[in-house]
C-alpha cells in the first residue's frame, strides 16, 4: 500500500523534528562553564540566529496567512 502525502509528512516531519530537538539538547552541553568559555554576546548571537530561522521556517508553513505591511 502506498504511503499518502499526509502520512509521509508525519513520518518525515517527526523524524526531522526529533533530530533538531536532539541537536538543541546537545547545544545545551556547550553551556558547561567548566569546559567552555563564552560571552553573553556570543550566546545572544546563537539564539538570535536560531530564532530567525524558526520564524522563517514557520512563515513557510503559514504561507498566505501572514499579514501584509500597511501604513
């Protein structure tokens, strides 16, 4: 039996989401100050980029649901 597009989405999206969550957990290991040295600016830069990519990706899913700019 052939997999439907929705079933394929659920399978692939679940796998990719779990991989991302694992990478985020692993990134958290870098917070160990006994092993690493970092500045607040570096941490802010990391999470700013993550936030930016999350917003961009979410917008792709929402498609035409975004509000347009108006003056």
